[in-house]
């Protein structure tokens, strides 16, 4: 039997064919990670949140490795004191727990963390391949999986320690489970959908869009009788039981993370006294924000999706989506797979047109697997109607797919670069100096630059937590909507503060054109006005080899005698 036959005959779960396809997809993802520079860049180079996700997962890993040495909150507070980029509670916990377990089993190195993301991407591509293959054959399934992996947005997110890939994987599995429930009406599939939807919601707040999937799925499939069955409502009970305790506990953090313009309304005392509870507070914040943004968000979703996949693929997706929807309306019924696959993108679009109108392209990554399913359906439908009688339907579909691939390659396909910012070398230098073992470090850069240095140091030092690292954007300034406002009047006050903490090392990012904030300028002036206090230890190239990152030792600091931060 040939390798091709083995791939064709493989059936999940297990099987040599499935293993080979997964290995192929994983190798493709890791190869693209390497080509983009992900293994050389720091966490946070493209998405500022990346370093926070890594450090939060690292904290979970260290807590488990130490066999829960203290109450969780106390451990987290101490961890944040050393590595002030931990953000447990700002996001739901499932990604960080998953990453913590993964790094506990394997390692907390950059390669291991990126392999975790690559594994999630490969599993998602494998699931898409199997789904498309069951409908349209092996060749279409392989093309769909490889197309998904090659999308520039998927490449970019696969090279980061971010929640989006794991969230997309859980979401697609949930969609498929609900599709099986629509077809079989078995409560087991409904329960699996509820569990996977809950895990998606506990991975990313955007998972709340699953609230619309059951209703839309039933409407599209025409199976309204399911509304009267307990199995239909089972996922609601599962989601509430698993998610409500977490969301209720951190409601105030969710409110703080809602975009600007709602914070004022949500924190207004008179509004709070009128509403009287957290649920009302959330509703008030939603009303204020969505009134201002929901109109433009609908068009923004369409434009963003077009940017992600390109015009050629967008036309194919629109064709497949429209045809399947029209057939469902005409027949007053849609197969469960297609009803669920249509319900999820619509739910995500509604979510971002109302509750979360501030849209980043990565928020739509979760819709790509079902949309690629519709793309293949669109190609198959058009191929069946091409007036080329000398070719079979299969050959016409392959010819159309080739044309779309050429359009996609010329219009959309690229390998996003993840640049190196210079903080890896800084971290290695600092940890190579035993005489700095008792020093606390102050880093002044943009928020993501500070996060990069913190994550690079935490990744390398043992035991953890080790050094205390301070962020200038937190210590020397406060942030408003547009800028960082300095908390001190000049270099003299800055020096007094650094001596009182005490700070032993300053890492000053002087990359050009990025950091014009007053507190950053004050630090540069302090170095110039007190040259006898600042010893330049090293200088490293900044982002892309431009600019520089300077490392200074604060001479005469109490840190040299081992004094701790109060």
C-alpha cells in the first residue's frame, strides 16, 4: 500500500495516516516559525500582551512545580513583585494553566513555548483537513489544512505565546460538536459542545459569542423541536457552572479592560448607586460603548476579513456561504455541520459589532476554519457548473483551486517577520554577572520593551522568582489615554527615588523614534547630570540593529550591600 493510500484510508482517532498528516502540518508550522524569526525574537515583539501571557503561564508552572508552596494569591503577588508583567486575572485562566502544565512537562524555554503554539495550530489544521476530507475528499482536505497554516495572520499568531490559536482550536472543536448534535440529537454531543465552549470562554472573553451559536444553529438547520429538549439546554448549564464563578470574581477587571469611554461610565458613583450590582454595571458600560462604535464595526469586520484572506479567497468564501445558506432556506433545513459552521462566524461578527467593536484582525482568526470549509464548498459548487465538458467535476475543482492559489500567492501570501529587539542579549549579560546577583533592575522602554526584558530574564534565571525588576512606565509615570505623565519633577527627584528603593542597574532603551516620554527623558538627564553615579556596563544594538540599549550600574546604591526593596 502506498503512502497516498494510507493517508486516504486513515480514520481518526489514531492511524498512521493521521499521524503522518499531523507531523506534516507540525513541521510546516515550525518551519514557518523559524523562517519568520520567532525563535530569535523576544516574547512581545509584535503583540505587547505576549510577554504577559508567557510570564503568567510561567508563574502557574512554577507554582505547580513547587507543589503549591503558598496560597495562590500570595504566591502571585510575590511573583509580580519580581516580574511585574504577570497578568493573572486580566484574562481567563485556561490558556495560562495549559501553558503552565506544558512547560512543567517539557520546559519553559522559548522553543518549548512556541512548540506548544505550533502543536495547537497543527491540531487545528488536522481537524480542518479531516472535516473537509469527509465532505470533499483527501486532496481538498490537505489543501484546506495547508491553506490555513499559510495564512499570514495564522503564521503570525503561531509564532507567539498568545491565546488566539488555542481559542480557535477549542472553538472549532465546539462548532463541530454542536453540528453533530444537530444531526444526531444525542445529549453526549451537546455536553461535549458545552464543555468545549466553556473552555473557549475560559481562554478568551470573545468566547461569549457562543451564547448565540445554539439559537442560530437551530434556526439555520430548521430543527426547532430541539428547543423543547433538555439536551439543547445542557450546554448552558455546563457553561454557567464552569465559567460563572471566574467571571463573577473578576468582573471589575473586565470593566477595566473595556475600551476607553466606558470606564468613566462604569466607575461613576451615581451610575453604580442606581444600578446596584455588577451585572448592571456591565450593561451600562456596554450601552455607552456600543452606541458610539457598533455602526462602523459591521463594515470593519468585513474589511478586516478581506484583508486577512484577500479578495480572491473572499469571493470563494462568499460563494460557498451564500449557496449553503440559500439551499438551507430553500429546503428549510441545513445539515448540522453547515448550520453550526455558519452560526459561529455570524456569532463572532455580531459580538464584535455590538459588545466589542474595537476590532483587531486576530479576533477573527477563530472564524477562519469554518470559512475555509465554505471556501471549499464554493469551489466545488462553481466547478460543477463550469461549461467545460471535457473535464470531470474533480478536475475542474482542482483547476479552480489552482487559480485561487495563484491569486492568493500573489495577493496575500507572505511570511510575517518577527524582529529581534536586543533584550535577549541584555538579559544574558545581566545574569552572567554574579556581582549583580543582589541588584534590582530598572528598565525604561515602551511597555512591550519592558515586558520583553522581564520575560527574557525570568526564562533564564533559577531559582524563580529571582531578581526584582522595576518598570519605568509604572514606577516613574502614570498612563492616561494618550501618554505617560511623569510623577517626578526632574533628575534630582529621580535619583532620590532610585537610591531609596534601591536600584542597582538601569537598562535604558534608546531605540530611535519610539520613546519621547518625559519620564524616559528625565532618566537620560539623570545619567548626564550625575556621571559619577552611573557606570556604563555594556551597550547592545536595539530593534533591527538600530539604536542601542545601554546597561548602567548605579554606583553607591544601597543595592550593593544587599538591601531589599521595601
